[in-house]
C-alpha cells in the first residue's frame, strides 16, 4: 500500500497557524505544535478582551462623568437619575466627552438634571 504523505492540505493548515504565530518569541513562532498552543490561547484572550474592552470603557466613562459631576456639586448617581427624569437621552460616552472637553455645556446638563429631581 502506498504511503500517504498528506502534502498540500496539511502544509496549508500548518502554515496558517505559523503565520498567525509570526512575531512570537523563539520556538513559539517556529514549531508547529507549540505555535498551535499559543495561537489558540491568543484567540481565546482576543475573544475575551473584545468583551472586556466594552466594560473597561464604560468604567472609564463613569469615572469621568463622576469627576465632572462632583465639580458641579452633585454625584454620578444623582446626575444619572436626574437625566433619566428629565428625559435627556445622552449616553455615557457623550457625557464623559462633554465633561472633559466642554465644561460649560456639561454644567448646563447638570443643572437640567438637578432641576428634574
């Protein structure tokens, strides 16, 4: 029975993994078995951190809004409650950007929220 060498398909599969591992240090970028382990782990981390990134940005926006709110004499939770009651539909990303770049506009938003308590 002739020997099956696998050839093209196996080489393509291995090269795809090794291509993803390029840039890794030492054997991690050269040995297929080792490269496969680290590439798979990298994909797991990439998937998890795409979710984590959303959480991290939300935390950052909340911290910035809280800092801006405290400069205007209120807290984050009171500000958000007031905005909800005033039916102001600004998300946290926009509010944090306003707190950093345009303090005057943010102050008027805080006044609107505190009036709607």
